[in-house]
């Protein structure tokens, strides 16, 4: 979520319903690159891999969630969220059949059943000022960022059941809340030992110790307008929203630094925010915040690009 939009975001309390103009290839066409429309969406911000050729994408202002498929080139709503919810960043725990969704200015986090779309749990992490922004999965649970507070929130999962949440106080550069928008996208190393947290105001990615909250900057990774991030092994992708690009880095094995290896762009980008890896493609949420907040575009979609 872009920093310049924070005040407007926090002022929005109701969803705005927009008209939809479908774009992209015909229904049933496999998508290698291009767009997959989200029919009826009033906005979008978060995407997450859903296994195989599928992905989840959220409707920002209603909290609903779509399930899209690169094989068919289509998406359909699978979560009909209760009134008053938002859907910002999200991650799917496929083994436990749980979808975790950040609730933005509500200060909440939500968990849904990936098989039925039914609500499983809801958490109130913080009251205003707050913007619960993104989610990372680790062995045993899920971490949430808050762009307005120097805290992370953890929801444990035991035997596929979400438990009581806890709050981790941050120190070091990740604790900086001087900007309008601060901690944003989040990812974890495969073993859960370290968390990588994008900081929009700093244009940086910080490494957080989840046991202590201590943090340090990741050298060599400079990402103005950074929003969502994605980590696969030692490859890091960072979405630079208003720059309309996804930057790829190769990280050192000990996380001592990173080297930029590619800049991915598309003429279809219109303020992308988050990114998910689906097979040999990247799926990017096209937030269209250049139209304002609430966004006023006639349609919303996920953009599929080669990685």
C-alpha cells in the first residue's frame, strides 16, 4: 500500500462498488502473460499462491477473496467476507487449509477455510492508528505487519487450528514509524529463523529476529516505493508500486546483502502492490491507486508476467 495514500485510506469506511469491464483473453484461455480479471471487484491489493496454477486475490474494500487460475484465465469469488472487512496482504497455508488476510485500517487479521471460504478466526491486533498490511507464513503460524506501529503480530497454528495471537515489539530500523507508511510486505526464510520486512518510508528491506524483535538493514537492497515482497530460496522480488516495476535480487546465503539481478516491468502494470509465484510465472495485484483512494478504475485484475 502506497505511503501517500495513508490518510485517505484511514478515512475510508465504506466500500465503493465500481462497474466492471472485462479485459484480457477469452474465458478458458490459458494465461502465460497478461491479465486475469476479478469480476465485480471494487479494488485489489493482495495476492497469494494457492497451489498448482491457482492464486488468491483480495477485494480491498470489501474483504472478499477471489480464486484465480492461470490454466483457465479466470477468477471467481470464493470468500464472501462479513461486512466491514478489508483484504490487504494475504498468504495461504495449503497444508492446514487456512488463508490468512490482513485487515488494513480495521487493525484486524482474518483466517478463512480454503476448502469452503468460511471464516475460521478473526483477531483484533490494534486500534487506530493502525494498518495491518501483509502476512508471512512460518512453521507453526503466521506473522502480520502493521504500517503504523513498531510491532509485528503472530498467530500460532497447532493441528490446523489458529490459536491466541501475540505482539512482538520491534527495535532497530524496523521500529521506525516516522514515515506516513512504514513496515509493509513481509516474508520469512524457509526455516522461519528470520523475517524480511519491507519498509516503505525507508525504501529498504530489514531483517528481523522473530525471537527478539531486533532488526538490521539488508545491505544492497534499495527499493523506493516498496510494497509487497516475495522470497524464494535466496531470490527476492520487491514490488515498487508507483514505479510500476518488480525488482529482483539475489541474496547472500547469510543474508549479509543482496545484488539486483533484474527489473521486471509490464505495460499492464497500474500501481502493482503485491506479488505471488505461481509455477514459472509471477502474479501481481494491479491496485490502480493512481485513480485515487478509493480507486475508481472500471475494472481490477491480476497481471501475470514471466519471472
